[in-house]
C-alpha cells in the first residue's frame, strides 16, 4: 500500500509541475527559456544524468562483477568533469544548444548537421531503452504488473510531462525527481551500512570490520570463493579492456546530447560553469555510496540464499521478498537436486531472463518453486557428483530495489526506493526524448528541410516527434538488448566515438574542416555501431574481440579511429573559412580578456 502511495504521490507531483511549467514557445520547449537558476539546473542536470543505470543497475552490476565495475564509477564521474571543464562553457559561448546545431554551424555544412542528427538519435534511443526497461522493472514488482505493462505505464507518464512541458516542464520536474531519488538511495544505504557494519555512512562502512573479524571486502572475497565465484576484489577482464571501457564511458559522458543541452537553460556562461559544479556535488552524494550499497547487498544476498553454513535454505523458510521478486520474473529457483533447498553458487541453473524463463501456466515443482522451461546450461545434473550446484537465476537489475527487502528494512523505506527508481528512470527518459524531438524538429525540419516554418509549426513538429520517440523507446524497453547498465554503456560508447571527438576538434582545432569532421564522424559511428551490433546482436564470439576489447569499451577504439581519419582527411582538403577560424580562436578567450596575441 505504501508503494502505491509513494509512487502515485510522486506522479501527481511531476504532473502538477508539468502543468505549471508547460512550454508556450520553442525557446521554453527546447531550453526552458534560458532562465533557470544554477542550483536548480545543477539538480536537474544531476537527475538527467543519473539515470536508471546509476540508480537501479550500477550497484547491482558492481555486486555481481566486483572490481571490474569500478570502470563504470570512474568513467561516468570522470566524464562529467571532462564535460564541465572542456566542453560545456565553450559550447555555451558558441550559442548553439544542440549537438547537430553546433556541428552544422561550426563545420558550415548541412551534411555534417544531418550526420550529427543521426548520431544524436542513435545515442539517445540506445540510452532510453535502458531507462524504459528500468521503469518496467520497478512497476512489475511494486504495481504487480508484468514488465511490458510497466513499460507502457512509464511511456504514458513521460508522454504527459515531456510532450506538454518540454524542457521547461522537464527541468522543474527533474529538480523534484532529484530530491526523490537522492533520498531514496541514501536513506536505505544508511540503514544497510549501519546494519551490516555498525557505521551509518556507506562511504566508510565498506572497509569496516565485521563480527567475523574481516572487512566487508575480505568477507565478500571469502564468500565468493566458497561458492565457486571469482574473488570479489579480483578482476576478470583484461587491464586493456577495463582501460578502454573507462575511456569510452568518460568521453561518452562528455558527448551526451541530453546533458550538453542542460548548459543552455541558464542565463550566462558563468552560470553554466556554476551549475556544473553544483551538479557534480549532487552526483557525488549518490556515486560515493554505490560501492558500499553493492558490497552490503551482495553479502546479504549470499547469506540469505545460502544461510550461514552455505548449505542452502529451505524454500518454505525463505522471506517473502524472494516470492515477491520471483512473481515479478526477476529471480528464479530451479531445484536441480530435489532437496527443497535454495542453493546459490557459480554457474547458471538455466537460461532465461524475466517472465519467459517460467512455464506459461505458472506450474510449480514439488517444493513450490517455479519451473523453468528453458534449456539447462552445461552438463546434466548428477546429484552424486554435484551435490551443490547453482539453482538460482538473479537479474542483476533488482539488486538495489530488492536490497531493503532482503535486509528487512521498514516498509516506508521499500516504498521510497520504488519512488526513487521511477524518478531516476523517468527523469533521464524525458531528457533523452526531448533531445530526439529537438534534433528532428529544430535541426532537421527547421534548419535543413523547411527553414520557413513558423515557431508554432516547429513546436508542433517537436511534440509529434516526441510522441513517435516515446513509442519507439517503449518498444526498446520491452525488447532490450541486455540489462540496464549494459545497454546504457553501449550508448556511451557510441557517443565517445562519434560526438565527443567532433566537439573537441570543433573547439580546440581551428584547422578542422567540413570534410575531416564528416569523415571522422562516419568512421567512428559506423565502426563502433558495427562492432557492437555484431557482438551483441549478431552472435559474435567473445574470443574474437578486437584486442580483447568488449563491445562496451570499443567506443575508445572508435574514438581513436575518428581522430585519425579526421586529421588525415583534414590535412588533404582545404581549411575552413577565415571567419570560422577566427570564431573558433575567439571561442576560448574569456569575455573581457581582450583579443588573442601571437607571441
């Protein structure tokens, strides 16, 4: 009941703000009129940037892969610093509030602008798929509907305040959503840290000594080894792959179109820098707590499923949370040795994600567990040889959401987490959908196809584009290519290979011309999307990875290729106009500092 109250109350708040702050002009629809206070913009930017991947999936990812998950923490936070210091102020000074607009004007080419539109749309749709999936996961558990219905409900909510309010409505909605999501993440993290370690702050609780005489990390290492997993603090990926993934996430963050546009909603360039600083503080409140939440959750999950002696727990004795998430299709048990005990260890009991893993008629086995209909993985089970096999499927995206229930925290904390997860997913989804509609209505329709359309017609095109984008995003949410953080990482990789180098060269290299920019964008985009498509959707074998680099990290390779191709083509073709070179040179001079001088 509290979940309905918290989620329903937050929806009413968001819709009320959307009606109050509805957009009446294209400027309000695209950049909230350019008059947002830096603190409010910092909160909105943090909410826009901290998506379902940050709130729902990142702690779960680190829980399951351990040290390798640090690439996501370093990449995403470091990338925001890169954006705030190297790109945002200069883009704000240039005066073009979308990536395609900057690309088209800086490189003096409608062809470059159209490629910029294509990059923006591909990145945004890949990113938004993870957000809609996150919404579906939350609704499937707390509103007791299947994931697909949850995605459709999320589409309806986003449709209301994104299409009606535009950037103005989204900005003030995101301020409220940030407040909800940060409370929803930090309050349970305080409870978990105090419960597991005796320290209230999760930032310091991870290194605390437990009753076993070992730290949380040492305990996790031992538990993991006992169950056949790799050590929690030992990486399984190659150092080069981790490096490439970190670089791709970092540079991809700096090239995200929906975050870049945030720096145009404030009045001045100085305000853009200030709001970036506030946003970094607001982001740090959540990101510094994530490693602790991941560690505490993993300890609780293992000890709850296997018991203190690691011998398994009777299904009938499991707390209610297991059945709740089992009914949502996000955790499952297959009693392979018929002993009625849940046993969680390395390996997979069966393939299957979500509801398709279960019998359509909800048949249950002798001990009450749901029966998996998908094929078994690996050798046939032999109880005499394998008395302790993995029998549990866990969707890693449930880790943060299930944590309060696993730890048996108060019901209001569980409801608060549900509201926060919805806020995180919807805030980013709305920002991404607005970027897609802006790219189509402003950068394509208004600038390239028909410059004579009126302000009212442009606003109409933007809203139609947003509606179409919501429908496509919903489809990807229902049919996602992976778990939330994995899908989002692909979007960052594409951004790092296509958008980031184009922006950097456009700001810091006045000799970069139209031909070089177009060739670089195409090289980075096609190579990265092709690599990801082959290995994620096309059945490519991980043994064939280029230099051992996984799809999420290939954006770094694509970025290097982008730079090389752009420089080579640029050196073989005429330079940009003298006027554009002067504009680029002046772009990096602070206002009032005087003209540049050669020394």
